[in-house]
């Protein structure tokens, strides 16, 4: 990763923009591309898109994926990350200061409403942050979380906000541990305006797991689905000279995971794809994305789509202009052409 910058603590968005007196689409927009860096509000994103451009959006909805659990004689947090095909879940144990790394195989924790959790094994050999766990609960984990869970939030967001603040306008399929937040600034009115201008939309699905806060920690495998109609539309837009713009790093990862011989194909399953210098993007020409922290592996993905020089210019400008970071913050539109 070549992008380098210093992120002051006071540039972390601590609350939804609505709590700051802004509509969703009134967050700031930084656009960076071959014609330079521009500053506007997200409501003006259509000024930087062309008729025939395709926006690929993630329809995953955010789960209330955080619950409290009794562990011995004290309470810890549990973040539900990803459901595995065999019905077990990847979970993270949390203290107020960060992840707990002292879990052990066979450990039992008591969950609210009579449910229970058993740690089975580390999700990745050699690390102790994420665990594969069995959840003993009637009716399924997703239904259980809807009853007792709350949205995952980290220390830079000091108070709780309702689950609706963590959903995007495209959210149809609950399954993400954390919000696919790049799409948060879209509103029904803005989508209508963009469609009226000739901008196209197509859905994909990728359920996000919990964030990877450890420096240099790569993203884990995530479940995704590319519909046949989306694959066909992406390929057609490219033949017509339009740009394929992914809304979020999740949409980039899903699309690029479905590329065969330079074209997108219908696909479903799990992706472990990590884009970077050794694996540049093949079909995505740009992306709408939030602002990522200096140690985030997502920066490698941005560089793989638009190049490290453009990413560096964008982040230098974002820091200088005091844009806000994280899921409730401002947004960038990065274009390679």
C-alpha cells in the first residue's frame, strides 16, 4: 500500500449526518479523476456521472449484530460476523477497549433470552480474534438478533443509534454485520434523478463481516451473489463505452470475483479475493466509497481500481478540506477515466 496520510481524531464522524442537521445526500462529496479533484455535496453526484454509466449497488441489509453475553462473572460484547454454510457463525468477543483475544475452544457464554454460544475453533488458524461458534437458539440466529441485538458501533460513535440509521436505501437482504455504508447517502429522490439522467443501476449482494481493525489484516471470505442480469448489463455497458462504477468496496469485490476471461459472469458463493498491486481491477472503472483509515486494507482495493497516485491526491485533499471519516461521514467518487 502506497497511500499515506495522518488522520486527526477530530475527523471521525461521531453521529449520523441527520444528527448534524443534514439530509443523507447532503454529506460532502470529493470527486477525483483524470480531470482533477472536485468538492461538492453528494446530492450533486450526477454532475460527475454520464448517461450510460452503471452504478452497481449492494442490496445487503445490516443486522443488529451486537449482543451482550455473560462470561463467567462479567459481561462481554459479542459481534456476530458471518453465517457459515453448516449453520455455525463467525463471532468476535469484545470489551469496551477492543477485541478480546483470550477465548478458548469449548468455552460457553450465556446469551440473552435463554440462548447460548460455544466457541468451537479460531476462524483463521494462528489468530484469536474471530471464532467459529455454535449458537443454541430456537428460530434461527437472524430472527434472534432482530429481537435482542443492536447495531455494531465502535468507540468513535459515543451513543447508540437505531438500526434504521444503519440501513441503505438499497437494503433488501439482511446479512451484513456492518452497514455497506458507501450507499448510505443515496435517497429515493436522488436515485430517481439519476435514472432520469440516463444513469443505470444494477444489484449485487455481498454480506459484509466485521471490520478488520488490526493493521495489515486482510479481509476475510464473504458470501456474495451476482445475478445473471447484472452480469449481462455490466458487460453491455462496457461494450458501449460506459463506466462501471461500484457503490462501495463490497460491490467491487463481488464484481471482480465473478470475472472470467475479462467478462463478468453470474456467480454465487464465497469470495476471498483481495485486490491490490498484484491483482488490479478488471471491469470496475470507479467507485463511490467512504473514507478509509490509514491502516485499512481497503486502500489497496482503491489503488487497484484507480491507481495509487489518484488515491493519494484524493486523501490529501480530504484531510486538507477536513472531510469526515467512517460510516456516518463524507463520501468520495474515484474515477479511473
